[in-house]
C-alpha cells in the first residue's frame, strides 16, 4: 500500500497546477492513465480568457460569462475566478510560459484574441497550440519537485470511502484503487486528500473534439461514491470540428472566427445572421444549433468556415497547427473554406463543488472540467475553462492543506479480485462502447425531445446491467473500466436532461422550447446517497 499527503487523479492544467502547489506542503502522487501529456488541456487551441488590457475590465468579463451561462452561473464564483485570474497568469509566466505578443507603435504587448461571446479581446494564446505549451511547462516544473511523483499508465478504478469499508463514522474519502496497466494489478493508494482532475466526457458521444482519454472517469467514480453531481445535461458542442473522412476529432479553434472567419452554408451564404445578430461570433450553443439546423434543412453534410479573405501569411502565422493539419488533408485554408460540423466538446456540469473545489464528500476535491463550480452555468464562455482550472486549483491546494484529516486512521482493504477470469471477448466491450456513443449522438445531441431521451434511458438501463455483470465476472482492464464509466456518465446526462423541462443554454428540447425561470433557474443535482 502506498500513502501520500495528496493524491491527484489527472494531469491536465488543473491537476498539475494543484500538484505544484501541494508539493510545497507534502508528498504528492499525480496519477494519469496514459502519459502525463495525454490530457484535454494539451488539445486546447484557443487560449486563456483573462483581463489584461486597459480596454477591458473585470466587469465586462463577468458580464460576458453570465450572459453566456444563460442564468445558471454562480455570480460570486464567476467574480472570484475572473478577478483572481491575472495573478495565476503571472505565475504561469514565471514558470517560463510565453504568450504571443505583437508590436504596436514601437512597443510590445500581448496579442489578445477574441472569441464568440466576448465583448473585448482578452484571450491569451501561444499561436494555436496554447494547451500544449501550458502542459509542457507544467510537466517540466513538476519533474523538478522532489516530493511529487508522476504515476503514468495507471487508471483509477474507484474511490475508497469510509462507508464502503463499512464504518459508521463520518463518511470521507480515504484514497483510491488504481490499476497499473503494465502489470494488470490493482494498487491501494491511501490519502486523506484526493483530487479528481480527470477532465470531461466527450467520448460518450460518437463525434467529439476530445482525445480518447475523455471517458468521464472522475464523474463516474464520484457518482459511485455518493457524491453530488450537477448539471450534466449541459454538454457543449463545439460548432467547428473538421469534417473529413480521414480526420479524427480535429478542432478548428473558435479563434479562427475571432480573427474574421465566416461560417457559410453549402451555397456560400453567411447564414448565422439569420440566427443571431452577432453572426459567426455568437456563443457556441447558438452557433452549434444554427449549423445543425442549416445542415438538416438543406440535407447537406457540413457547413464551411471561410477565412480566405485574410492574407495568407497572417493565416499561416496565426494558425500554424490548423493550417498544417488541414493541408495534410488536402485543404489549403488560405484558399479554401474549411468543411466543419459540430461535435461534443466540453462538459459544463460535473461533480458539484464550491469555488475551492470541495465536494459533498470530505477529503475529496474536484477541479477543472470534471467539476461544476457554477462558473459556466448552462453554457461555457469560450476559453474560460483553462482560467477556471488555474484559479480553482490554486484555491483547492490552499483549502486541502488546511483540510481536516480523518479522526481515526481507518485500515484499508487491499483490492480483492475474487474468482474472476480474463476478458475472453473484447468484441462485447467494443460493441457496447459503440452503442452508447451512437445512441447518445442520435438521442441526446444538440436538439432533444423527451421521446428520444426516454429511448436512450431504456437502452442505457439494459447496457448498464450487461456491463455490471461483465465487470464482476472478469478481470478489470482499461477498456472495461472506461466502458463502465461511459455508461454511468451517459445515464447521468440523460437523467439530468429528462429533469429539465425547458430549453436553456446547451440544453435545447423541442418539447419545451422556451426557458422557464420560475421553475428551472437552478441546478439539476443528482446523488445516489
């Protein structure tokens, strides 16, 4: 059995930021199921929204965030994260991260981008690979910490809690069972302070901008431990994922629209103005629904993002990663419009926490995309997610350091596999995985109805029964654990969507097309306890 002062599950911006702060106060283990850099953070192109310009203000950033959140943001949380952002950005710069600058009137200043829903330019970026640069900076700094250990190729199976061990004392988190993917053995890791920073659940949908690791692991583990989960009906679909038969999950950053890109239909029309006066710079929920409606109306396969009116040298310099990737697929974005479709992108709900990352289970914290702090409400404002991860990680590290330890040292049980056998037919896992992702795309997508949701619910109940039987009869593996987690998260999304009898933000249902502030201007909170 291993024991640490802090255990962090996940190695994106939130998890690594927490670990760096916590390593100054005790021993830290960072558990990640692939390599340290295999995170949603590393895929983030746009940047970090933060007030750094004299033309901008905290009030404007707060207002834009609240407007995008469609009445469900926690304003106090929004203000805290927005106002504390500049100090966290300064800390990143001190670690060596250099955001892009430009020369204006003989002096250098930050080259700020603008994205949908923002009233000012406030997005700091490193070309179009901001997340990758942040990830590398934080991993490099973590490697220098003598009390921090990065445990790669390990997947958390479940949280260890006092109630699961049969103790009648106050329930709290005591650690986690973790699968070592190389040995196939499950380790018992003890800590009074466990942090879930596992990212989102994009792979629950057939089409997503997320990497393969985004299987909702943290939400599923927290749910099984009886922790409160909130607002899972709000799944953000990014409007512009590259549409190409050979491209997998490649995002075309919102910054392309921020720099003048125009969305056009298959007839070349700038159609967004018919849906919102802000046109291509409307918030993501509006743009995604508009593209979906336009594609269905015309029977087209995709829409097109056109930035060919900008100088080719500007396009190549500002978007080198997007330019080179599209070129690999035969698309020169300086001469051709980019074929795009919406795809599942960001989980706005998650494990319910306060602004310090504390959950309803003592000893357990959740930070980053896996958490629901109240920052994003019913729809996330573009590039607010990395900001939230930085600020809440900092606050969670301070709170966890002051956190109350367990009243008694409860003995933990080692993992018991019982009389199980190796998985004999992986095809069963792959079939169920595929079925979940297809039914979520078809029945729980951008536009919903109660009938579709009920169909999804009925099928998911059967799938979960099959998966539970599979889980208890076979040796655990990454594939089986991810399938188990996907099924749990899919069910949470469906149940939350069925509870919200209105349309708000990212949740749009044809049965209740209007917002209902009288009954539903609140979170949908689910808990097994």
